[in-house]
């Protein structure tokens, strides 16, 4: 069976120091690891997928409007990928097995066609990297578990809003979802 690397929400708003909901330096340190993984997946003929948070400013119907500052507004600097990951995506986005799609909820599966696309391509294992470990990566992992995917979380490819939240999520992946948590 095939595998897919999901690079979740690695955008300026979540990673750059000037981002509106940033994890900051811990997230910035991930970019080399994420690019290395993307290269490995692409070169081995596997999929590299970019589920990316996309919002409208001050949307009164979206629950995150009450929880967080405006972030990842579609078409803005904040919605673009951060640093070397953006460079990698720009270089490879026309490859058949590399694609980005917008999501509007924490999970990369919620109200998207991700599950259908993975199953059509006979993908049974998802590798997760990106931010925030304790929000969008976590909710994606829970949905992947409930949909019976094998889950691999790359510890050197995720960062949370706080160190405690990050560690809690890593423990949850391994001990509650049965995910493989690797370097």
C-alpha cells in the first residue's frame, strides 16, 4: 500500500514570528525536517499533501472566530507556506503526487475529500507533520484513527502552541491512538 505525508498548516500565520497565531521558533525549526521528508516521499513515489487552514476574516459562523485571532485568511501572506517549505511547494506543486487543499476545520478530514482521495490511491498510512501538534495535527490523527489509517507522527516535524500541549499530544498519539511516534 502507498503512503502519504500530510504537511498540516505550515503557514506564515502559524510559524513566522509575525504570524497572527504563531508557534514561533519551535515551528520554524521544523522546516528542514519537513523538506527532507517531502523529498523522501516524492522521490519514493508517495504522496505529499498540504491540508491548509483557510478562513474569511471575522466570519460570524465559524467557531474559531470566538477562540483565536483572525488567521490564515485565504489569499494573504499569512496563508502562504513558511520559508523553505514554501520554496519546496513552489518547486513541486505541479507534480502529480503533490497537492494542497484548503480546510476550514481542525481536522484535515473534516468536510474535505481527503479520505476519498487516500482510498482511491490505496493509501493506508498517513505520516503527519506540521502545526499545531495539539490542535490540527491532533484532530487529523483522531480522524485518521477513526477511519482505520496507520498513523506515523514525526516528532521532529511537529510543534504545538505550548511545550506542554505538544508533549501531551505526542503521548496521546502513541498511547491512545496507537500511532507510531518517530524521530
